């Protein structure tokens, strides 16, 4: 953003400096500025409500506007239901089987055992009948298959009963716990997305601009509000190349503001490493003297009431 601003202002600054620094070579020109906070849309939704008009002061955490949240409310409800299901499943794994389930499993084992007794008797009778040649070999084979199938069914029923009596394995419980943690994390994420559909002031500031209108559908990432921080402004100045070497971050300088009788003692908080336009290595010594470097000078709290945009002149170190 600073590079774009530098390119846009380069030629204008050159004209300003050519006239102004000739009269006073130890001053840098600029304007009063404040930190800008841009609030963007986190989803493509309609603006359903604007609670604060442009130009109004806002406090940190104050609601500015709302986006349509019906779709996200449904997503939160779905995530909440999934978390409830995962929690119930974990409780089931931890608590183990109910008494009723164990009793039913035991009854199933007894029922299969009774059927197996009858199947064994049938097989034994068929063996005698086959010896007497009263039945065929296939009938005996069918009786044997029915008996063996019931044996396998009995073993399966017993394993299920033992599983209910012994409870669930620790690995199974850990998997259930992991599923619950994942469901809860997803629920938290959906709730955050829901909160982001309401735009709040992130700092004490002035609501400088609302680029979008009520009822307008915005795209994700589009600017919804621009805040100017309600603190002491800073002077954005353009330092001539001959003074670049003598100006350092932390230096105290005198700031003159148009229309204000008193002067302010400011502190340099940033100096650009690069000139505002043509690279210095492409210029000769005479041309380099016309280069300017952007810098910022923080003003004291006594200047908090001054509006942004006022022209300033800063006395540079000799």
C-alpha cells in the first residue's frame, strides 16, 4: 500500500518540494494522517443492518453492521448436533453395555444351545438311518451342515456376550474421544464464522467510510468499513535526499501545522529506505539532490483533536 501511495504522490511531491525547499532547505512538507483500520467481509452475504452512520465515533467492540446469518446458523446447528452425537457415542463406550443388553445376549446363547441339542440328535438319527439304508447320503450331509452352522452361531453369540461383559477396549474409547474432539472443534469454527458475520469496531476510532449499502450483497474480502484510529495523528512527510542521512528513527523534530499557532515536538517513527520515485542509482549527483524519502513523525497526545489532512512542515536536523 505504501509503495502505491509513493508512486501516486511522487510527481506531486517533486513539484511541491521544488518550490518550498528553495525557500527553506531545512524543512520537509507533508500532511497529518492517522492509522486506518479496514474491516472486510468474511463471507458472500447480504448486508442486513447498518447500526452506525459514517463519521460517528465508535468504541472497541461496538457493533457496526450485520450480514445475513441464516445459512451460518444452520451450519452451527448441524455442527452442534454432530458434537452431541459424538458425545453420546463416547458415553456409550465408557459406560459399557446395559444390563438389558447383557440379559438379551445370554438368552440368545441359550436359545442357540437348545437348537444345537436338537440338531445333534437329528444328525445322530440320520447316521443310524443311513446305515440301514433308509435315507440317502445327502440327507445326512444336510443334517451335518445344520448342526455345524448352529455351532458357529453359538460361538458367535458367546463372543458377543463376552464383549458386553468385558466392556470396550481402551483403543475404541480413545477413538470415540478423538471423534468428539473433532466435532467440538468444528462446532467452535462454525460459531466463529457466525460471529464474523457481525462487524465490530476493533479499536476506538472514527467510522470514516462505509463503502457498501444496506441490502447489497458483498463478496468475501470486500471492504465493509474503514476506521480512523482515535489517537494522536502522525505527520507523513517527504525528506529531501541531502537530509536523509541525518534523520533517524527516534529523533525529535519540530512540527508546524497550517492554521495552528503553536508548534509540536514530534518523534520520527519510520523513514523509508527507498526514494519516492526514480531510483537513486539512475541519477547523477545533481539529480539525486532532488530525491525525497517518505517518513512518519508521531505527534504527542496534545494533538489528538487535530483533523487529518492538514498540511505540515517539519524542521529537519542540520
